[in-house]
């Protein structure tokens, strides 16, 4: 069995007058994320789903938030670096959910899909993104935070090594 599945989840705190970046795309919004990195919860969830599928721990293990090197880093760069960690696998598809009360993200769907697909080096059709609100309930409902969930299916690449069997003895 060469297929494996992984899940990722992330939350970031929202504050007024900060940048809101989702899947590498800047969103026009009154609220944005305050974070060590660029606060891109969707990209972080996608990274964790990919790492999880490949049995490679989590985002904090490779890119610790305490490391100054990753301060304000574009999270798509982290996603690109993640591909160097999972070279034995290829991504089959990724499905994700972004939970944000407002603004509506559907006008950005294509751009977010393209942005993530480019960084994952896969076709846009292999990434699906769903946008949800939690109907004014909880921390997403009152705009305290944004939440993202991702799931990823990968397949182990076949080894190119050809086994040469000894000639059969009669
Ligand atoms: Zn994050």
C-alpha cells in the first residue's frame, strides 16, 4: 500500500489593521493576523497535512517559531521547503477548509488554489478549498481568530532500481 493520508490544523489570532494572508494571497480585510510568520493559517495547515501524510512530524519541528530565521517569512517559502523533506512522496490531492466570519473569501478561491498549487508543484485541480463561517459562534464568529483544516493524500514514489534476478537453474 503506497498511499498515505495526513491532516493539518491551524489557528491564528486576528487583530485590526494587520495583513490577512490566506494560501499566500493577500486578502482585503479590516482584520489580519499577528504572528511570528506571516500568519498564513491555511498554508500552515497544508504543510502539516503533507508532513503528516509522509510521517514527518510537524511544521514546528522543521520551522520552529522561536527561530529568528522564520520571523515574518512568507509561508509559501516554508511550503516549498517542505517539498524537500518529502522527496520520497508525491502529492495526489489536498482538500482544505478555511473558517473565517468575514470577509467572504470565495472571490479569492482561484488565486489561492493557484498560489498553493504553484508552491506544491502540482496541478491546480489537485487542490480544493472550502470556505466556511461558524455562524457568529466562538472565536471565529467574533473575529478573534481564523481557523484552517487541511487533508492531504500522498503516494510513495516507485523506486527506479531494477532488481536483476540470478538466472534460473534448470
Ligand atoms: Zn500558523
